[in-house]
């Protein structure tokens, strides 16, 4: 795929891993469990979401994501179909082949089992190998140590820090910008060659 265009994503696919199925987000995933995640202070501690979060807000958000054909997946357990979180790439800059990654692990019963890393590795492979992104970026609050460690383990590196960028957990925190490059992409290879 030489030129990345939005129409390439009119039908994006399910992604399968050893233990998970990442299913394109749909209104069928709106549930009491999902709504509970969005009203759980521990789950939402470092998110931009405000609590309380209503069922109407959740429905409107999911419907908007679906209507705009956002690359947004429900993370489900392969063995029983339980919806445990969400993962997405949005926005995508089609001209520069850059996508913004984010993940929410809502089901606290499934924290600490490696599902976030497994889902993220699969999504990164999809972005680099299937839709030919050149670079994946993300933002994370520095105090969110578990998330920072996850992103570093996936190969993301720090590109910048926004000092005292937002108020989380009652205090002002730094925000970190991180990125991961697709080193198989010819544009990235050319850049690295010219730098050396």
C-alpha cells in the first residue's frame, strides 16, 4: 500500500492473538460492565473522562466511533468472549502515516495477566504490516507508572515531556509523549540512513 487513505479502513478486520480476539467496536459492546468501568475512579484515574459518566454518554461515544469508522476494537477473551477493554488508533494522519494509540483495560479482574501487552503487540503489528503506518504515537501521564512500563516494553521511546500538563488524582502531573517507528517502512529507513 503506497499511499495511506481513509477509504482503506471502511472495513477493518478482527485481530486474533493467542488468548484474545480484538473485535471492531460496535454498539453490542455497550453493557453495564462497560458503563461501570467508565465510572470506576481507579480505572479512569489517568483518563480525560469525567465521572459520573452516563449510559447516554457511552452510547453516543460508541455510536460516534462506529459512524466515523475509527480503528477501535473491543478486547475480548477468546475462551469465553468476555469484553475486558478497548484499544484504538485515532486520529490517523493519512498524509504522514502516523496514528495515535490508546488502550483502556476496564475489567480489573483481568489486570496483571499480560492482556494489555498481548493486545497492543497485535495492534502494532496490524498498524505496521497491514495498513503501513510509519509511526505510532501516544500520550501518557508520567505518574501512570504501570502504563509507562508497558509502553517501554513495547518499544515506545520518549519524544517529549509536557510539564504539569494536567490535574490527575488531585495534583498536577507531567504528560509524556512517546513514539514507535515502523523500521520496515522505506521512509523510516531512508531517514535513518541519511542521519548516519
